[in-house]
């Protein structure tokens, strides 16, 4: 029987500090709601789940995305096509009565919201509001502004960001939420700062804010950047901002210094009006400070929500030996003492579940005894999904020496990303060459929440090959670690912090080019991974234990949300100020 504990946080813990309002373009709320595309949305959803578990006073705002991201279809040659993912928010959410408006291209657009109550482990509720412009009275175009996640062109993106940032602030007010902290999860929500500035000016874009006005806004805002390359930051031309946002607002933003290289830079806007900003890993914070050296950018390394991503067999084992692990993930450190036979048996069951899904989807029966590698993420060229095939014959030799090797791929390329689509085709094409060998390669379509959970728990080794320094953090390897699955990865993003060679996995060494790094990858397979897997199952079990104990206990949103709460939302000075205000009020 599970022991019960009081909530670690509650409204009473932080008197007079008010709510945190979390803004994100995508949030993975429920596996059957297509409101996310990948890592950013999964991270946002896991953040909400841990905030609910910990009792943090938080509400969230996102867009409804009525037609989802997209459903991926792969033909026999690995050629991707897409279809929409329509869904009805009324099946999962409750419409709230409040209505607000925003101005888009001088048109008044009405925005409504759907509320989803995310309930934490101890009953605390985090309300998530999905903003929706499919409202009677809006034009046909405007009714579609909240249809597609990352759909359309940059004009559509800017219009969506008006709805998210400015509409979200107004909706929070209309719902009566007393918000003291606005958290922008990536620059998509940066226009909320403009809405707050205008509120200080009485509600309109005219007028000149004083430094006191700007300071009030800045004290309410925190910002997390997720993008380690300049091209990844949302930027809009002056022509676009004048036409879509309006001439007065454009002039205001130019006056406030939010343009760089002649374009409105949403990351710059967010940084200018935040009292706290952070990257999502130590290395990413360094890279971000290099791009924006005039700002202090801290680091809070990402995590994942442990109860969501730990497989059922591993959960059962943990419940027996570490019954407090859900309440405080730091207790996963005690996994260092798990019985070796039990962790191998639990993983074997997770692997069987994955291979059953592979057979159901493809008809291909993989061998549960054979070393199985997993590679699944958003398909982009910098992630180098084909690095493993740099020398196909050498890879085949490694597989043959191992008595067989299986590699399971998954991932979507953005519909407009032709190079990304070409990578999927290349993986499938290369895999077909080995169909009659000891090397088996399968690419699973429509990668999402459920498949991600099966893969990160069921493979034997998690593979990640980004080109440095383009991986901001990455979270799929964290999910694997929570299941005792070691990583074989480039030292970038979170893996710089998580890699303990031979104890949590293995590092692919930096090289002068792709060929050199592929050579390091092959060497690690030949000299470390394959021999350990084949010859020393008890040592492999110990590797799984240390992976779970060292990385699972740290790279989780239980720890991450506590860091946001203490460092960004309610730093000591703010809590002391709140107490002083309360005491003065009491007197």
C-alpha cells in the first residue's frame, strides 16, 4: 500500500505571491489530444504534470490546434505524406464563458477558451486554457487561426502569436486570475510583454511607457529559451509587423529596442522584459549567452515526468523496492540497490511490449534476445539520423559479430522540410539493403506520445547523434534513463551533464567531421556496447541500475519544477517581500 504524504507545495506556502501563468505554443496534455508536435510540447506537458503533483499555483495558456500537427504516413520507400488530425475540444474540455478580443491586421478577432483540468497526484488542479478563434462573428480566415500547429507561413505564425501572447493575457484577466508571474516557454509567447506594457498604459498601444512601467512588467515575467541557433528564433519583418500587428505597436517595439538586423526578434523581446531567463541545459545557456551577451541567461536543465514515462513493469519493481519514488524522484537514487535479476526481467517485459507493437504495425517479428537500438525524434538535418549508416558495411560487421542487431527508428519531418523528409527516405532505403542479414532496421510512422513511451522503455540502448552545439537539451534520453536504458550519444545538450562513461551510457567523441564521429560511434559499439550486452548480463543489469539511479533521479520535472519555483517564480527576495507586505497589511 502506498504511503500518503502532504503536498510539498500549496498556495499557503507562498503567501501573497499569486498565480504563475505559463504560456506555450504547444502542450502535450493528453495522448489522444493532438496539441503538440514534439519535444517542446512534451516538456510543457510534463512541466504541468509535475506542477500539479507538487501543488504549484499555476495556470497555463496555449492554442487549441483544432486540426492538430499532422498525421504522418510513410509508403514502402519511406516517402512521407501528411493528413490533418481533427479533434473536438468539447470531448475533453469545458468551454469557459469569457470572451476577449485581439487586433490582427486591423481586424477585431474574438477569442474564447476551453479549460482542461490537469489533476495532480494529491488532487491539486492545474487549469490549462486552450485559446480558440473558431467563434461566430470572426471571418473564415480568423476562425482558422488556431487550427494548425506550426502550419502556414510566417504571417500565420505572427497572427497566432498575437492570439497566444496578447489574447492569453486578456483571457487571464477576463477569467479573474490574479497573475504575478508570466512564464514564456519559448519566444512564441513574447507578445504577452507588449500586452502587459499596454495594460500599464491604460489598455492601448498609444503613449510612451516610463521606466517604472517597464520595470513593473519586467518584474512579472520569466522566460525560457529552447533554441541554440540564431535561425531558430522567431523573427518578423517590419512590413509584417506593421501590417499584422499595427503601425503604432511596431513603432513602440522599435523604440523599445526589440528589433535586430531590421527584424522583430521574439527572443530579444522576451529577454528585454524578463527579470529571469534561462536555457534548458548548462551548455545551452552558454550558447544562448553567446547569442545575447547583454543578458544574464541562467540554466535549468530539462527533465521529464517520471510517472508518465516509466513503463508499467519498471513501475511495479520500483513500487516494491522504492515506494516513495513518485512523491520525490530523488529517491530513485536508491535504484542503485535494485536486484539485478528483477531489473533485467522488468526490462524484458518492456521490450516484449515494444516488439509486439512493432509486429502489429509492420508485420516484422523482431528477436527479443537481440541487441536493440532506438532512435526517435523530430527529423531535422542537424540531428543526423543517418550518421549510423556512414559506413554500412562496418555496421553490418558489428551486427554480425553481435549475433544480430535491431534498430528501431521513428520521427516526423515538418511538412515543409524536404531535407528532413529525404532523411527518412534514406533510413528506409538503407534499411531495405539489410533485409536478409543479421541487421534489421525498421522505421515506425506517426511518432508520438504512446510510441515514444514504448520505445524509450523497450530498446536496449538509446542513440542520439546531433551535430554540436545544436541540441538545446533533448529529453528522449531522459525517458530512457528512467527505464534503466543507457544512452550512446554525442556530448551535447543534457548528455554533457548526464554522461558517466560506462555507468549511464557512452559518449560519441567529438570529431572533425561526420565520418570521424561515425567512427567513434562504431568503436563504442564494437568495444563497449556489444561485448557488455553479449558477455556479461549481470554487468549490463548494473549499468541499468546506475543509469536509473544517477540520471533518473535528476533528469525529471519533479526536480526541474522545484528549481523554477525557487529560482524563477518565487525567489527568496520575492517571498521575503510578500511576507513584509502581509505583515504590514496585518498591522
